[in-house]
C-alpha cells in the first residue's frame, strides 16, 4: 500500500467513525471535563541506567488535578513484556495489582518507595536513551510517557 492510499483509508475511517458517533448521539457529553475522567499529569519520569538486562526501575510523579480518585492498574512498554508495579515494605519490594492516584493529589514513584519494575529487558538502555511506556488507569485514558535514562545515582523526585 503506498502512502496516498493509506492516507485516504485513514480519512475515510475517521469520517465513518464521526458519523457513527453522531448517529449514536454520543457527542453531547464531550464538553464536560474529559467526560468526568480524572486529569493526570506525569512529571520527572526516569529510569536509572540498568546494570544488567535482568531488570530496571522506573520512577515518576503522577499528579491528579481532578476531584476524581484513580488507580494505576498496569504499565506496558516495548522494552519488557513483564512490567510490574512494586511497593516497598520493610525494605522489601512486592508486586501490587494497582496503586492509588488520589484526587487532587499525587502518586509518587520514587527511590526507596513504590516504583515501576521492568523485568527481563529486551535491551539494556544507556544514559541519554528514552524508554517509552504507557500507563494504564482504572478511569483515566492511558498516558504515554518517555522515561529519560539517567546515571544510576540520579534522583529527580528527591526533596
Ligand atoms: Cu521492584
């Protein structure tokens, strides 16, 4: 398929989709704040350069500026088929099914605390690289984030 054909197909699909929504009458609810979904903002996302390809940690702050509480339910990435959300208790980390993102609050994924853990890396990123991840939430739409790969001692979420 050449580029022109692809583009025309995409345009047609969009038009068909718009028509379908119009017929279903779904368009009038879209004016309210993101359909009542929480509004999330991610800052300071980074991954310390992994020592081996076995695993890597991911850190960031997920800010919720809405009145609706949400939960981080999973993380996906092209770098690993097994990305986990870990909490740290008594200096031991364990996998959890979800993590709260409180209304008008934030979820801090930081060193020594909760974090994202990438198991079985498909490659070993170096300082300066970016690792793309997608965060999935119970209510909010998925959020795509790029983690900056930093030196192993780097800490952006430190206060
Ligand atoms: Cu961990």
